C-alpha cells in the first residue's frame, strides 16, 4: 500500500512549487495510514496459510523466483483451501484498509486498486480451480503488480496536472 502513496506523492511533489497543499495532504494520509497498513501486510506474511504456500509464491508478488515462475504444478486441494483462507482471512482486511486509505486521496486511486484486486482474485480463482499452474499464477500476479504501479503513477501525474497552481 505504501507504493500507492509513494506513486501519488512522487507525482504530486515532483512539482512541489505548484501543489504543496495537495502533496502535503497526501503525505499526511500516508504518514497516518501507512503504519497500520504495513502491520496488516506483515500479518499476511506471518499467517499460517502464507507460510504454508510461501515456497510456491514467495513473499512479494513483484519478485517471484525463476523457479516459481516456471512451476508446472497445479494447486492441490489443501493448497486451494490455504489460498482461500489467505485471501478471505488475511488479504481482504488489508485490502479494505488500503481502499479506505486510498479514498482519502482520490477516487481514481480507489478505482485502480479495486480493479487490480478483482484481477488478482480472478487469478487466484483460476489457480484454486486448477485451471492454471503455480508458475502461471505467480507470473500473472507479478504482471498485475507492475500494471497497478504504472496506473498509480499515471494517476498521480494526472492529479498533478489537474490541480491548479498555487497563487
């Protein structure tokens, strides 16, 4: 989630002489919300389902190993149960917090996150249904994170352009 604030904050503060109040507001949201969001994501990483699946998907979706990306195995029934638990019991609360925080920044950020989370959920559903391999799953998750970051940065740049210059 910190990436959300960094992308938006970077774009807004890149032209700090034009947007100091807005950049300051976003940085304040990040400073206030980031600790709880970071703690939530740490709970995801420490969770029993994540620990059980860690060798298959790693800790961070943006950096799977080459072996993970080429894994031809499909999720077992036990792994599917663990994935569903991870998603419902651990990821969903963090995503809710992230969306609430993003709503304090701009509706465009909420839209980007909502769409990205839906795509990630669809990817998980394909793995749970054994329609894709672990390798396909982690490769798609990596692509989704890359796409989300690019969209957030572009949204930050648009926000910067749309804010009238200070007088």
